[in-house]
């Protein structure tokens, strides 16, 4: 008893040491068990801590603060055991393995509580920086031996294969004095491909004759190009003029005729993956927009019966997908493009065109998607595309950078500063030079376009449909 009294007297005379002893259990729990005090616990501990400081003036406050501290520690110790161990919690993630770039992708997380304790749990999925989650955190109470499901949507701003390894969980104690932070293992892989949902949207608009909403024009075909292909069952939105009434009467089922345009033609896409394709537009890089447009036109061409190939290059050849027909070929084009990234290197057009020439001898529509702001690259593009005109039909699509063209469109001499004058003048010079490049390419027999990244899909499709209608291939 005398020893205890001596200890109390010793602590009373040293309030700073008493404060350290109050915080020591909290530090040990945080270091050993990854369990941290909540705000409520800190507020409660602050009361005896404040009283211990008053003991300098009024000595009995030290005994009162010490007694209160012991009581709070006992309550906190009991509340600490209301947190389930990490081994008693299990999470499973359910999601499609394939997502579209820039499109919402649903993910579901199921939390299984195998303990006999009821707690509030906050969950946050361990997503890469390229993903945005809506919502990004969940809060819910879990009952004894219960399952709780959380659903959210992710949106990726980069293509590629991403591995999700864990789910972060914050588990509060019953009285919310403590919180444990767990990293619950949960592995899954999501591959982000170029925008595939645009294909389904295109099909829907095509069936309902509303393609004009996407900027696709109706092109009047020159000459007869409506050879009979096959008979098939009538589907919704088919044209009544295509119903074969004689076959319908014989089969007692509505039957329509399918017609084909010029088939067995080839399209070779050459996509620049070098530094000029790193610019951003609508939270996507120019290269992302290029692949979206490539896939959309590839799908349309494959449905027309054409063959489609793909060559990705920068300072070297990344990959080459030989041209093939059939709608199933779209999967090969997807796999060849989903993990490609724009690199900060100079594009080697000489290597790309030489590689394509060695592997594509049959006359094809060669579509080069790139960007250019300097004379050296422009000269190479004009040289190599014009060399194709005898054997192939070259089409060059130059992407427009918003930062460059906005300097021209947004310039206001009354409200812009002095530097804006020089920036606008430099931008006008580059824009006019690009138009001269396009004009020169057209004079050499090259089909040339320029478009903003978000508008390139419609313009590319319109150019393809015009080529087909005019039988340029």
C-alpha cells in the first residue's frame, strides 16, 4: 500500500510523465495491432490529461485524473475486443474481366463477416491511379455471421491490364473508440480495351436509321452495287421493301433479302504510337481516340465483308495483325491495341511503311492515323504516302490539337495580353502550314483529313463510305 502511495505521489509531482503514460498504451496498440484510437477516444482521454495539468495548482486533481484514466483504459480495453480479427473477414470481388475505355464498369464487393461481432465497416477498393470509382468508399454495419454486398462503378482513363490485389477495410469497435485498418486480400484482373460499347450503340442506331446522330452521313452510291447475298429471317426495323414474299409464303415466316456491297477489299490501319499522340482530349489521349475510331471503322468494314489489318508503330514496329475478314476478327484487333501506349520517341515512318509494303501486296486502303507539327515528319508522311498511290489507296488522318487551335479561335485582341498576340500568331502559322500540307498531299493523290480526336470517328467512317460508294478501291 505504501508502494502504491509512493508511485501516486511520484506521478502527481510529474504531470508530463503522467501524460506520457496515458498515451503509451495507444501508441503500443497502433504499432503492434494496427489499431488506432478514434476521435471519441482521444476526446475522452483529453479530459484526464487536462485535469493532470491542473494538478500543478490543485494537487488532488492528479488523483482524480489518474482514477479517471484507469477507468477509461478499462473501458477501452473491453471495447478493443469487440473488433474482429482480420482472419474473420473475407471479401470477394465480382466484375467483368473486360472493361471499355472511358465507359462505366460495374463492380460488386461482398464482405463476409464470420465473427459473432457487430461492427461498422468502411470499405475502399485498392484501385490503380488510372481508375475513378463512384462512390469510392462504402460504410455499413455488418451483423453476426453476415454477408454485405457493395456495388460501385469504375471508369478507366487508360488502356491495359490492371491487377486489383486487395480491399482496404476500416473496422470500428462497438463503442467506436478504436478502429482497425485491414488489407483484405482479393485478387482480380480487369483488362481495359478501347471503347467497345460504341459498337453496340452504332448497331442500335443503324437498325433504327439514326446514324446521323453520330455524325455519319448517308452516301449515295454510284452505280449498281446491291448484289444478292442471302435470305434470312425478318428482324425488327428491317426495311419492308426487302421482304421476299414468295419465300415468306413458302416458309410461312417473314423472310428478307440481304444484299452485299463490294466485298473482299482490304483496309490496313497504321497507327502512330509516338510522342505526337500523347496529347489529351476529353480525358483521353489522342492514341485512345485513334484506337476507338479504328475499331469502329473495322467493325463496319468487317460487316461489309472487307478484310482489316493493323500495324502499330513508333520508333519501332510494335505489332502487326494481318488483314482478315469475318466479324470475329474484331477480337484480334482488340487484343493488338488494348495495351499499346504512346511513347515519347520520334515516329519512324520509314520503318512502318517498309514493313507494311513487304507484307501487304494486294491493293488496300492504307489508313495512317498520326499528328504532325514539324516539316521533317510532314515531308516523310507526304513522301511515303504518295509512293503508295500506284499500288494502294492511301488515306492520311491528321489529328488536331485543341491547345493549338484554341489559341487561334479564342484570341481576343481587346482582352488578351501581349504574350497572347505572339502565341496566336505562332498558332496561325502552324495551322496554315498544316493546311498546306493537306493540300499538297491531295495533289499527290493521297486522301487527307484532319479532325479533332473526339470527332474523328464520324469523319473516318464518312470517308470510308464515300470510298466504297465511289468504288475507289
